[in-house]
């Protein structure tokens, strides 16, 4: 029987137990302590030694196998992979040990921005880390259903159809044919009022937030944000030392009246009006018009994050806030991470006409431009009708998966989790009983291989009732059913503590 690795588990740590096992084994492999081909103990044996659930060890092993550190041999067991994914990135073991024991004699003098990043680095890296496809990770697409054969054909076609001159440095605002395609799509399906020139191609929504921050945010700039609020936007604003003012969200969405007072001085407002993240409500027309009127009167700016509005299961997708704007006060942000796949890293920012040049200049200094072939492929995917057809297919599939999730929750978690049908989006909220802390439940769920984020993690103030964000789009019927059963076992285990 293989000798088990030396692992110390900290039950008081914020990191799940499976993650602690994963990190210890991964570190041992990269340090050379576990050589290629070494056999690891069976999950049952290691779980018994550590006094934990076998499923916790299996989750750690599965993650290491998915990343290429371990390999399973039928009938033989689990072994350290012969060809490691990071072996060419590592220095020799002796050199690493010398570097690890010596601290560099220097004082780090960061810029204000660098200092803010340094202080928040752990939280940023935690929220921006790779997203494994497990129940119920939110924001991931049904990648197995994506038409990769079509995508590959369009990619190959792009290599031959582009002229040689186009393979130099391109327009910082993006490949013009893609900007034309996006502008036409947004006009038809999102009622966005824009020309191709107003569309700036970004590496996802995160870069759009960053561009806005670099131009409009300085220390103590007051930004009104939905509460709860998308973490990725909040973190970007905080690195620019903005003063974030939480604004409550009710059944009609962003409640502007809650912050309208003589001392109010909001200069930017961040909203997700079509499908509020994470609560899922829609901002009413009355409140949209009030917000636009306020922005016009105060010469303030509105950031509209339209992250998953394509997926509406009752009626047509709602028109954008930007389409109602007649004074050029709205920055419209969209991403293809929720419609194509996250790794594509393409999105767009629609800016008012008089700000095209300044945003293009900042984009030029912020990565020059997105990869040409990806942009050309996406342009063809949109122009040839594949994008709209794919959205329609996914809308039907996601609605089915939401129904399965709700049915399974009612079957296995009745009285523990309250879930209602959502007319839009890629996740639902599972509301907990008032005596339960959603952070604790979320952490316990992770022990059972379920990723259900706590609603309170996205709030700037204390929440009255905790809940779990349950994504359903990336997992099929079998995985959803297994995930609900795991979540039920996780919550039952809390009862025994």
C-alpha cells in the first residue's frame, strides 16, 4: 500500500478541506517530493487516515486529475502524472529551496493603485480564480452544447479570408467587422442605440470596468452600486479608491429614491437593470426613466452591465437602459462569456460619441487590441446567423435545466431551501431559513463537491436572510440531480454539528 502523504488539515480555515488536500499534494508534486509515477494511496485509505469523508478526498483527486497532476490507471490506482503541466515553468528543486529560504532585501514602493491591489490581492485572486464546472457554479455556459465544429470551420476560414495587412497591429477599438456585427445585433435584440464606431471590443466585462475607472474614477469618487452587487465590478472600483455607496434592491430593482437626498453626490451608478445580479429582479420602467432623468440633471454617468439578458424565458428579452437614454449618459457593457464561452475573453463597451477617442486611446494602452482571429471568427459566427440560433437553443435548454433544478430541490430540500422559478438568467437563488448562515452552508457544500456561492458575499451590508446562488446552465440533468443530493447531504451534516 502506498505511503500516504503528510497532510495537516485546518478545520478552522476558510479554505474547504478538499482544497487543502489538493494544495498540499500539488505543492509536493511541484517541489519534487512526489516524483512522476509515484502511486498515491486509495481515496478510502487516505480519508480514513485523515478522519474525513471519502468524497472530500475524491474531490481533491478529481481536481488534480483535471489539471493534469495525477492520472488514473485502470485496476492499478492513482499516480503522479509522468508529464506535469507546470514542469517547464519550475526552476530546479535546489534553486527553489534556496530562493524559498531567502527573502529579497528590498522595500516595495507601490503606486497608490499598486498598493490597493497588493492589499486586496487575496480577495481578488480568490474571486477571479479558474471556475471548475461543478454543480452549482454560476455564470458558466453549457460548453458541451457549443457548436465547436462550426467555430473551427469559421476560424480556419478567417485565416485565409483576412488580408496580409490585417495581421499587423489592429485598431485598438477592435476589428471593424466585429464592431459592425455587434452594433447590428445590439440594435435588433437589445434596442441599443449605437453605431459601430461607438463599440469598443474588450477582453470581457472586467476590462470595460477598468477602462471606465481609468477615465472617470479618482480617490473618493462616489459610486452608487446595487446591494448586493457583482464582485468583479466592485473590486475594480475599489482599486481606484472610489467611495462605494450601497443602494438597496427590491422587487422593482435599483431603488434610486433610497439615496436621493441633499447631500447625495453620486458621480457614477452601476446597475444590472435587465437581470439584477445576483437577486434576478428587473428594474421597472418607471425607475429606469427616473435614473436617466437624474443622470441628465446631475451630469452623472450610468454603467449598465447587461451580462446575461439574452436568456429570458417569458416573452422577448427586455430592451436595454441605454436604448432609453437620449443624453449620452450610459456606458453599455456586454460580454460573450455568457453566450459563447468564458475562455474566449471577448466583450464590448458602447460609449457616447464624444468619448470614442479617449476610450480608444485608453484601450490602446490597455492591451492594444483583442486577438484578431478570435474577433474575425466571432464576427462570422454572428453575421452568418449561428450566434442567434445558438442563443435560441441554449434558451430552451437552460429553461429545462432550471425546471429540473427546482423540481429536485423541492424533492430533496423542502423546508431547507426555498427556490422559485426565475423568468430569466443562468441561476436561481435558494433562500435559507433565517437561522442559517449562508457562508457556513456554502463552505459545507464545497466539502461535498458543490459550488453554491453565498448571497451575502456580494453584499456591502448585513443581509436579513442568507441564500445560495445556484447556477444550472453548465450541468446536465444527471449532474443537477447529483448536485442537489450532495447539497442535501451537506445541509444534513450541518444539523449533526
